[in-house]
C-alpha cells in the first residue's frame, strides 16, 4: 500500500517562501543581448559564414574586410596555432 502525504496549506506557504522558487526580474536589455532583431545578414563564403550588421550601407565594406581577413595567410596560421 502506498503511503501518501496530503499537501496542506503550510507546505504551499513553505515552498513559496523558499528563494529557489523565486524568479528574478530580467531586464529587457539582457533579454535582447545576442538578438539579431533589426540587424541585416551578410552571407559570405557561399553560405558558410553569416555576419549581421546594423547598417545596410556597410555591406560592401564588410565583404571587403572579410575577404582581406581571409586572404591574410599569416592571420590564418596564427589563429590555428592558438587553438
């Protein structure tokens, strides 16, 4: 036979007062961190890399910087040695 324990109002009050049951208010700025809302995607490397920028007019500049970064062999070798 199962032993069941009835839940009383005291149990509910005790659980409500525990700090682990309280959810803190998270500011909207923290909820939006990492969000891509309002950003424009720039797709590079045939779809392997996506960079999000805030200004559409800087898309050409972003593409050029990425190409220069990928073309720099010293940078690519130094990144591999750090890993």
